[in-house]
C-alpha cells in the first residue's frame, strides 16, 4: 500500500479525503432590453443551489426585468437541491411579476432528464438554447 499525498488519507479504492468541492459559476447579463439572464455553469447540489436561489432573488429585485431566463446549459449535474432552487426561483419570479423561462442546453441530459421527470417542464417553459429563448 502506498502512502497518500500529504494532507490526504486513502479511503480504499474509492477516493481520498478531502473530496474536491463542487463549484458553480454564476453570470448575470442582459442580452436584450427587459431580459436578464442568470447563467449557471458547473454542478448544482446543496451549496450551489442556495447561491443560485439567492442570486436569482437579488437579480429580480435589483434589475426588475420583464423576463428572466435561468440558463442551465452549462450544468453537468442537477441534483434535487438544484431542482428546488429552480422551483424557488420560479416562485420568486412569480411574486415579483416576472416571467421566468429556462434554458436546458441542446441535448443536455443532466438538465433535461430531471426537469422532465419532476414535471418542471409543465411549470416553466424551457428552451434548448439561449438564442431560441430570446427569439420566443
């Protein structure tokens, strides 16, 4: 058995401690008048979901767009906490009187599958890419 790197313990054959932290990148932009996009890149689970929810709420109250887009096309994993963040973002948008639509990314099963399985495609209108969403 070989020793682990300094500061890391071996955990059998499955990995090492500490596990790397998952992170997301959030970018807000306004591609058209009255439309604000919150772009999410990375894996979305517990900590990241709270960051998305908070940023969406802040965006809705600061910019007060007529329409908001939650762009998840750069998401590689959308866990249950991430789905909850989408639901909470939808509710916050509704309370603010803002239409919220989503972007899955073309063929992005990491987002499309959980959105369909949970029925979120019945609550929010989803588009395969940002250009299609902006043209709608």
